[in-house]
């Protein structure tokens, strides 16, 4: 990753963090954990909230991160949601997405060669399914080796090994699989078939219907997939929206 938002004359605090400046650590933490509050960043990085705010101000000025209202799933609590900071498209560009143009060109060629229209979309969808099937072999091994209640966590760890910075957490009558980074997010903006194929394979790996609640490609801060408990899959299948 290139240095983001680094001033020409950085203070000693930023130079003392090794290969990455403190500012880059803030950006990387948001990438790995998704949209974050000042308090969350301070706790994760061992910084004061004042220091975090200073770095966030610089990252906002450089269009690396942007403030937004925290999205709440389920019942809202009293009070105004805390402000969170999420990576912008510019910020994500700093994290190894140099092959986006090549990938879009290749998919456009597949679409055009297949005849365009519905036939072209079907050809891209077939490519997306084949791609994720190959990629999912390692995921399948990890999921099948885990106990049923640990399979979402096992999938998250396998996805993280592929650069998706994924986590699994409990949710009402199920779990949420969160991907805080997507190496193909810009490509998926143009070709949502990539997201659709991924969602389909998640369901097959976990043995239940899953619901995609949000995607980075759709403009959300994190890709979120709802995984209902198998006994509640019927009632949970309509929960949330599906932007893919």
C-alpha cells in the first residue's frame, strides 16, 4: 500500500511506526474492521482520541476517509448514532487494486463477445460462478473441518487469507459475515454478477440460505451477509435489502 495522506514534514510520532505511518495505520484499521468511530480506532491502535481525530482530519482532507452516520441493523437505541469514518473510493485505491481496469476490460470483452444484452450478462455470470467455485475450494475445506456453529467464523478466516479482512459476529437469530475489504469492489460496481456468485457460494458452503445486506460495491462501508440459524432460515430469508 502506498502512503496515504502523509505530509511532507511529518512529525516524529508518524515516523516512529516502522513501514507505515500512524496515519496509514488508522486507514488500515478502517479497512480491516470497517467503518469505525474515533473511540474504536483509539482503542485498537493504542492512541488517544485527540490523536486519532487529528489523523482523521488529515485523511478526510486527502479524501481517503469520509465521516458518515453509523448504520444500525435491528432495533435502534436511544440517542444519536455515533459518527463513523469509512474509506472512500480514493482510499481503497491505495490498497492494491491496480488490476481493476484490466479486469473490467476483460469482462467487457466477454460480455461483448457473447453478443451483449442478456446473453452477455449470462456469460459474465458464468465467468463469475466459475471464478468463485475455483476460489472456494480452500473455503470449503475450512468450513467442512469446523463444527456447524463455527462455520461462519471458519469461512471468515479463509476469506481473510484471501485479502477480504472478514469477521463473523452474532446477530439476532443468526450471524453476520462482514467483509471489510473487497479486492474487486470497483469491478463489482460494473458487474454485480461477482457479488451474486459470491453470495450463492456462501449459501452452499454454509448449507443454508444467506441474505446479502450490503456491499462495498454498492457504496456501503462493508459487505455484510446475514446467515440465519438453520431452524430460522425461512423467516430470516427476507430480512434486509439486497443491493447486489
